[in-house]
C-alpha cells in the first residue's frame, strides 16, 4: 500500500488554520487514537471486539480523511480476529504517519 498522508495533512491544516500548536495537537490526538484502536485490535479475541475496534479505526480514518488508514481498517474488517496481516497493515500505516510528523522546534 502506497503511503499518502497529503489528504490527512490538508484536513488537519484546514481544522487548525494558522495555529501551529493546534495542528501539532490534532496530529498527536489522531495518532494516539489510532494507536489505541490498534491495541484493541491486537487484544481482540472474538469477532465482536475485533469488529468494534476495526470500525472505530475506520471511523477515525474517515473523520480525518486518512485514506491509507481507512484501507488498512477495511482489511481488518474483513479479517478474522488476530489476523497478523491485518494487524501488520495497520501498524505499518500508523508507523509511517508517526515518522512523518514534523518535529516541534520548542521541544528538546
């Protein structure tokens, strides 16, 4: 899956406007929420819990216009609970997003 976070960045920038601190906070909250849903996917042992976590991940991705995460969540929705391929796909998208975050010049 090719990584394209341009739409996500545009969505966050539109919400934050010229407020750089708000932009950083929105990116952080998005990443934190995605990571939380990934954790729930990893711990899901039944179809219901797996489906709920995948749907939450899909909703998060749709809300922030994160196409790559949306595709990964869709893969998870159609996979069995604990499916390693689905989990790795979500992990990879989150890792790429995390690496693409701009550094805060005010932080050490």
